C-alpha cells in the first residue's frame, strides 16, 4: 500500500476506532495478511509516513537553558542590582549579589533536570526490541521501526512494543496496572487490545500493530506529561512583590531626583557634574537597597530546610516549590490501589454451598492454584489457608492454567493414598456452567455474586469432582477484596481536619471504589470517569458542567490518564490548589500538572520523574506531616515578606521625605549598603524559626499581605521620621545635645542608621506571628542569636565609629528604648489591621451567601 493511501485511511479511521472495530475490519483497514505480515518495502513506506515508534522529544541546548534562567522579573532585578553595584564601584556588594544570582540559577537548573526525568523515565518503559513477521518470516527487529499493520508476537516477560489487537493464540495475561490503574493483570483473547508499555505475565499470542509512537495509549500519556506543569504560586508572588517594591522605589527616587535637581538648578544655581554624579550614586544605591535580591534565596533556603525535615519523614522532595504549594492544598486526589489500600488481594469469609467448612472450600481453591506462577488470585487463596501444611498430602498431577474462554483454572490432584480428585476455581458463572447444579444453587450463586459486587468485592467460585470430572459439586464462593491500609482512615480524617478534601481516583470499577470509600469513611459519590467525560473532550478545556460534577464528586472510578489530568486541570481552573498521588505511568501527566504531584512508595520511574514529592514509606500518612511542614514554611516566608516590604518602604520614604522637606540626607550610601547586608544576610535564619501550624489551607493573599505591610510601613515611617525630627530638634538646642552626645548632623545620620537596623530586626518579632510578639511560639534559637549578633555588630560600629560617625553609649541606649516602645505600637497596629481585614472578609462572605441563597416562596 502506498503512503498516500495510508494517509487516507489515517484520516478516516482513528486509533480509537481500530481498537474497537471488528478484527476482520481492522486487518482490512491495515491491509495486512496475519500469516505473512508486511513486506520490508511496505514497512519502510509506512515508517516514512507514520514516523518511528518512539516518543518525540524537543531538545534544547545547555546554553539556551542557562540563558533562560537568567531571564525573568526577579532575575532582571538581581542583575540590575549587580550592575549598579559595579558601576558605583561597590565590589563587595557586587560579589554578594552576584553570588545570590548564581545560587538561584544553579538551583533552578537542578530542578529543571529533575523535571525532565519524567519523559526519560517514560522512554525506559518502551520495549527496545520486538518479534515481528516481515516477508513471511519471524524476525527480531528494533521496536522503533514497528509500523501500523505489523504482525508481532508477544510472550511471557516481554514489554508490549506498541498498541495491538490480538489476532491468534490461546490467551495472554497482561499487567497494565501502570497504564490504566487496574489492580489485577487482564486476560486477553483474540480481538482484545493491548497497550504499549504493559508487561506480559502469562501466555503467548500474535497481534497486529494498530498504533505506534505518540499515537499509542502510552504516547498520549507522554504527550500529556510534556505539556503538563503549573507555575509555582511562590514564583508568582515573588514577581508581584518584587514589581511592587521596584515601582515604589522608582517613583520615590524620581520624585527625589526631580526635587533635588530643581533645587540645585533653579533655586541655588549651583548645578555641576559633581552634583549630578553624587545624586546618581545615591539614587542607584537606594535602588539597590530596595531590590529584594535576597528574597529568592530566603525562599529557597527555607524550602530546602523543609525538604530536609521531610526526608526524615521518608518523603523526598524533587521540586522545592511543591513544599510551599502543599500549604495551600485544598483538594488531595489520591490513587486507591496501593495507596489507600494494601494492593494485596485478601479473601473474605467464604460463602459455603456444599463445602463442609470454610477451610474445606479454601483448600479446594488452593489445590486449583499454582504458587510458582505468583498469580495474585492464586497467592491470595493459598495465603488464606489456616495451615499451609494442609497442602502437603496432595500432589498436583495436572494443572490447566486460566483460560479467558473457560475463565477458570483446573487441577487434578492425588492424596497420599493415591485417591484422585479434580478441583476448579474461577469466575462463578464459569463454575456454574461447569458443575450444572440445581436451579436453587445456581440462583444462590447469582445472588451472592451480585451482593458481593454491590460491596465492591470480587467473587471466585470453587468446585470439586471425585469422579475425574464426570460430575461436579459447587463448594462455595470466595469473596476477594483489596483491603484498606491500616492507617488510611486516620490519615484521611486528619487531612479533613486540616481543611483538605480527599478525592479517590482509581482505574477500578465503580462498585469497588464506592465500597473502599465507605470503609474509609469518605463520601460515596463516585463518578465513573469513562462515562462522565466525553470521548473527544480536550482535557485542557473541560466543559463547565463537568467541572461542576468534578467539584461535587468524592471520587472517580474507571479513569484513564487523560481523565486524571483533566480532573486536576478542572479543579485548578476553579481556584483549588491540588495535590495528586499516584504510582503508575498513567498517573504521570496528572502528577506533573498538579500543584504538588506525589509519587507513592513503589511508584514507577515515570511517576517519580513527574512528581514533586516522592514517598518512600507505604501509605499516605506522611502527607499530613508534609502539610504541617508546608504550613510552617509558608508562615516563615510570609513573615519575611511582610518584614522586607515594610522595611523597604521605611527606608525609601524616610530618605525621600527628609530630602524633600528637610533638605537632609538621613543616611549615607555606605550606611544603606551596610544596613542592607545586616538586614538580609542574618534574616535567612528565619528558615529555622518556630511557627504555628494553620488549621486551614493557606495561600498567597497579596492584597491582604501588602495591606498589612503598608500599614506597618506607615507606622515604621512615622517611627523613623519622628526620631529624625527629635534628633534635629536636639541638635538645635546644644544643651540637650551635649547631655545625650548628639551635636552634629553626621552623628544624627548614625542615629538613624542604628534606629533602622535595630528597629528592622525588632520588627521581625512582630511580622513572624499573628499574635502578640511576646506569646508563643517563641523565636527559634538560631534566629534569635542571629539577630543578637547583627545588633552587636551594629552597636559596636556606632560606638567605635566604623564607617559611621561615633555616638555615645547613652545615646545608643536611648535609641534602643525608643525602638522597644515602638515595638508595642507596631504589634498593636498589625493585630488591628488583620482583625479589620478578617471582619471585611467575613462580611463579604456573609453578603455573598445571602445573595446566592435561593428565594423562598411564601406558602
């Protein structure tokens, strides 16, 4: 067939159609004889048309990646700060700022490498070789050159090389749990489909390739992974806060320059090059001080220490921003199998029909099993024996493995005396068809199976024959279920108490999901995703009515990768911060898209590569620890942000207002740089601070945060400007100045320098907690002594005259007393501001509820 005709077929028949069409039509569409396969020439034509059976990957040079990490608002601000420092010759400051910039870039490059591991891990899941029928001969070829229409052979242990339809053979048992989330291997017969990347556990069959590369089920998953990803809320907040500070700094600097130039040119008429350079130098230094160059570093260090704490809880963080995201998580979408449940089939109490007792029924089922096959059902039945030694007297003479046609296993066994019996286990209806019992027994089996299915349990029928298969007796029904983990219910309750809603997401049947949810105390509004989502739906644009259903649902059953991805995207579109857990290839797109994708213990490499948090201990219990740690970290970052914005406003407004209205520069350029270092470097110790754990999800509320910062900034400006006015008044009265040791404007600059350094760090005690600063939790020792150390340096500088004009110890004590008095004022201002904000929020919510409340008609 020519490539052009293939292209025509491609447009008329999708891969999904080839998965569902009758097998005869599939072979006709692909124009292939299953006994001869494709010719080498035809295979090459199709390879040229469809492309290789591999995942497409866009490559980017390291140089481009490196350049990209030096771009962006925060990076531009830091680079501008470094350039300004170099221009004015402050090389020490330049070195510190450049070091911060390189540290952030190195951190981002490392995280970028971790994120790219998702596609690399997916590629590992593809089969490297395949056995294909070409030119009428079976041959081993590179799986990458397979094309639609190729006839391939699959057998025990091989990875399915492409999407297939079975054309011949008895059966194959294929484990596709990593792709579809089904907890048990699926038996395939002629006509059934098999997915690329799944693993053959039993049997051997021949199949025709219906899809390759990115068109396969596996490939579509990889495409979702490549396109998935959400921007960190912390990054967004940093950009907005940085822009806010720069805007204030630029406006105030422009005002100050305009006033200064007007005064020198128009009023004083003393304008010269030296004056211009002096103004430029001071403005540039002021802008450097206002740029939050340490903010990304403080954020990174704080989250890195949080990652270290989580590692002790057996959780590995591969994306630092996920820690901050976890603080605001309001919905946790949890995989069921192996996460909420043990992923270990367990037998319930047998429903007896003709068996003497429960162990008699289980023993018959165990004799119809083969332990060495390591089949999940066989293992569960054998493990249910009260005494494994009960198998010892029996010798298995013949064993017929599970067949998807007969849907049962069968074994001939003999006891120590040589007496033979035949036992069988399998689908209840298959056992009924085999034994042909009375109508009463058959009806009871049907009713029992229906009752078990309603509870989400699988059913296994067991029968025995004492006359070598001539007649059979139905012994009973063995219920099977995957039991919840011992800690799952408590974990879910604790998450709910933290304001986090847990939604179950599973590939299993709806009834199984509902029963598991009931046992775990979750809601039972489980939506079968395959029915709820339109088949042609774009997962990036979920219709509003489906989003409404997703928000209301307690969980989802029978999900595919695009469903999980669409669920996360839909919830994010409604403003939720979403965490997603998973362990398989099918989970990778949703894990990468989620705000905090979490790969659970035993996850595939693809899931680990896509996830931001990797659990190394079974279950979800560590999630609660992650939420607590995340909320502590968020509190630390918030307190630093309020502190930094407040202090920047204080410095900027003090300098500008005093220059305009008083004609006095309260700080020298050297003081501003030293103060910036004394404020920012030790403040990184806030990463170790003690904080309260919020009872509800918390997220960035920039209007509230900037409102609190602006209020504290206003009071800080009043505090600093007030001291400046007091100082100028004292200088104007020499007698008062002599008593305190304050007689010159240079000494007044030292006073303002010490007030800002000391007041700034005392301010941190106010911003670090939403309560009064003297109530617990108290500052961590690391933070407290870091502040003490910087204050000692500042005090010694002022007393000894290092880089500043020296002042007396009496004056130093007076400045500290002034700052401590203002500490209580600042604390009261923060409490009042936040209570007012909460009152406004509560009123808004009450008004919204009243407006949305349906009108009631009078009777």
